[in-house]
């Protein structure tokens, strides 16, 4: 114990932090924000501060293990193939659908305007079937 009466927290390696953050994101079942991740680490008894979470998600994104859903300011596990994210503006449910049919077209657009594409991330915001009130097939 320190002189103030508090215990010193054990220092964790980045790999350990990344593993915990990745597991929380994978287990969420929906996009999850950084402060929700912080709250979950507290609930699990291994609290982290926001800066630790933000550094971890940066590393995980650089390794293509997770993706950021910009319009929700949240994170999801990276899908197996390039995807388009469909995001409901009402309930914020998110669906990932393969983008294999549009990726070649986007690549051609980039070539046409002499733009060197590094990565594409596509989000479409609208209303899910439940929130739009319809039973569309």
C-alpha cells in the first residue's frame, strides 16, 4: 500500500490490454463505444482508463482486428471480407454485408481519378425493417 492507503495497480502489457478490449468488442454483439468498453472493464474487475482503451483500439485497427463505425463512434470486430455497414438511424442496429460486388467499381473510380486508395470503409445510414415499419422481403 502507498502512503495514501491505496494499492498500486499492476501494470499491464499492451498485448494483454488489446486481448481484453478485443474480447469485449467481439462479445458485445453490436457496435460498442470506448466508454462502454471502459465500463465493461470495470465490471470485469480489470478497470482501464479511456486513454488505455483508445490506444488499444488504435492498435487493433492497425492490425485489422476491429473496425470503427464512424457514424456511431463505436467499434466492431473486422469481418472476414470487405463489407458495407448498414446502420439504422433510429435503433442503431448495424448489419455488415459483403461488398464484393462494389469493390471493383470503387477501385476503378479511384484509378480514373488517379487516387491511390489505401482502404475503403463504407457506411450507409437509413432505417432497418423494424424501424421503418415494413415487412420488406
